[in-house]
């Protein structure tokens, strides 16, 4: 199908400053190919601020605004207003922000932009900690994961930002994963076709922060889906749908054990068997919740 064909043009250029195996750059390469050159990007303080390269050079072949940690959604709102005043409605305004600049520091501005309904595609690439400043815990760090500020494992839970954004009743929310480029292309282009604020939340494996060999990025990303730890889905105007391989994983017997995902990452090396069992239980409970959502929609004829 034509909408599943990636353009050959590269908008993330060679020679960027990302770490080898960086999940964020795999994601961004696909996202920019899906959106094309008529894209304006806003990036708050994050790894991507460094990946872009030092002024006056850049690895991004699209207009780019670097902005303060808390202000990316607010800056994008102003950019949308200005472009529409100029009659430029044929461009994509995209926020590309990490979990620190989204789940924590940038949440207030994001919530405000959602309330106003500005025509923005907001993408959070979630590497599950503050990787650019020393691997500190963020609101998106998984339970029991090692970080430099949780050396014995995170005692808390991962904040469910996609559900929080869906509660804003914005038109489109979806999850992404770098191991599934066709799913990325479909969802990013769908988001671009809808007016209003669209929120995409992407898993972004990080070799230095997650403590794994950089060759394993795609394998680990794929295992996140196959074990059910990371669910691929969309909420399109309030309707929840599983996508990609996740469509077949409501049946627990089709999901791989979570230990297959955890054992490849040094940030989980300290886990006991009881810890692994608890994480498995949390994953299974989340899938039970998803099953109930799907059953309820089916009853309502959605």
C-alpha cells in the first residue's frame, strides 16, 4: 500500500552526535520520513538537543527551534499560531521531547496546549530516565529499574502519560516502537491528517542508560512488545485499538515471559526472582485491564 512506503529522502543527516544504537535516532529517522520536509520541529533540553549538533551546523534537515525544558508545547503553540496567520496550514509542527521534558518538567505546558487544541503533533521519545544529565530517575522510569538516583531500584511506578493525554479528550493518542517502522509510519501520518493536538508516546531504548550492548536495540524494543511490557495501540477519537503484534497478545499464552526482556538490560540485573514475578504480575494485570476495555467497547458496538 502506498501509505506504507517510506520515502528515500533522509531528513536526519549522517554524522549526528547520538550514541551508537540510540533508539531515539531510529525513531526520529522514521518519523521525519513519514512527515516529510514540510515539518517544523521544537525540541526542549534533551539528548536530541545534543544529537542535532552545535550551532551553526545541524544534523536535522528541517527547521528546528531549541527551547527550554518546560516550554516545548507552549513554543509549538506560538509557532502554530504564527504559521496560520501567515497562511501556512500545509506544514507539520512537531514537538520532539524526552520523558523528562514531557512526563515531568513539560507536563503543564503540554496539558495547556491540549486544552487549547492547538494543531501540534507532540512526540515523547521515552528512554525512561534523564539520560542526558546522568541517568537520573524520571516519572517514566519503570518499577524496580536501576538509575543513578535509584541505585537499588525505582520504588515507584511508571506514569501512564498516554492515558493522561487521552483523558484530555484530544483526537488522537498512540504508542510507537522503533522495531515496528510500518506501525510508526501509519500512526504518524494518521496524526498529521487530524487537526488538533495529537500525542504519540514512543519507547526509546538507550544503550548506556539501560546498560546493554548497542547492537541489541531493535531486539530489546521488539521484546518489549512481545512480552507485553510495551503495548502498541491507538486511541482514535476515544476509541481504543491494539495495533501491530499487540493485536494478538490479549491471550497471555501468546506473550513471552517478561524475564526475556529484563535479562538483556543491566538496569534490571539486581532483580530477584520475586521481583521478576512481581513485574510479570503487573504486566498481566495491565493486559487484563486492556481486555476489559475491548470487551466494553464491543458491548457498546464501538
